C-alpha cells in the first residue's frame, strides 16, 4: 500500500508560524523499491481507479486506433519503449476515453513490469509548483516535485487545463525536460488540439485559447514533440500539423505493430 501520510508523493505539509511548509516524508528514506509494482502508490484519483485496458470500450474508429496503440505500447515495453524514453500523448474532448487509456497503461505497466508510477492532474501540479516556487530567488524548490522527476512512469492528466504564469511555464519545462534527458517515459492527456505557433496565431480570435501551444508554451510543446507519440481520440477539426517525434525509425516500427 502507499504511504497514508503523503499518499505516495514523498512529502507532506506542516504549518509553522502560520505558514505552510513542504516537508519530506519519512517514507522516502525507505527508498523507491517499496513503491515499485504498487498501483496504490500511484495516487490515481478514486474516480479513475477502475480504469483498465481490459474494460475500455471503443466507440469510434479513432478510439479503436488509440486502444490498439495503448496495447502495442504495453506489449513493447520496456525494450522498444522505455529505452528511448518514448511516451504517448492522448488528445480528445471530455469523455473521449483518453484518461481511461492512460490510466490503464499506467496501472498495467506498474503492476506487470514492477515500475514506480505516479498520476498527476495538471491543475494539482500547477498548484504544487506554486507552493514550491521561491519568489525571492526566482527558482523552484524541486524537493517537493521530486516524484514527478524520478518516477519510472509519469501520467500527466489534462495538460493545459489551467492557464499558468511565465514562471510556471519554465518550471513545467524543467520537469518535462528532466524526464526527457533521463529517458523516463511520460503519458500525457489533453483536451487541447496541437498546432504550431503560426497556425494557432492565424486561427479566429475565439479559438486561439483552444490550442495546446497557447496553454503550455512553445518550449514545453517542442519537448513533447520529441518525447511523445501523438494519439488522437477524435478526428481533427482542422488541418494542423500533428506531433512528429524525432525518432522516425522507432515510431515507424510501432505503427507497423499497431
């Protein structure tokens, strides 16, 4: 079971002199080994805990293709996936099944491959970045976000659901970039369509906030292009350049398997 005090994230809060401080939990001293293979330590929200690959029911061709991609990802793990830090980014509207598939992958791989895993809702991560940000020095205290950096498999759910200030764009990039450099796979879900800066800027004013680049910034989007395979859960509404990771040979092999 996960730690009841910190719920598997490695820290908890204490109030000192009226101010809330993050403090490393004693469970961190036991090391990550105890959380490997433990789905309960992934901090999956209660409403998502029943999501598995076995009970996902595709309702469209796009969802069926995404389901096949999810199965291929798990089957190819870790030799053809984790070795290159390749992740998946599921895009689609509410109730399209993107969180169901991503959570199913997380649960399956943590249990079957003896991994450590973590589920972060984007809104909660932004809130945590705000707690960790030292406004006096202008840097982020990563001790409180270490789980997102070090965990074997991270699921970042509902990316872009909240607008974030400039300093949070930088912090988010540091988290994503650190996982990219360490070749740690990351699963992402988002309701915001991908488009490059020119395409998003040329869109109608009322639609500009519907694009991922406007929600997370160009640097984070660029890094995601390199580390994630884009998996649509619905048909695209417009002709926008899809995610094109920089490992064409690996992705071509995965497409053939899918």
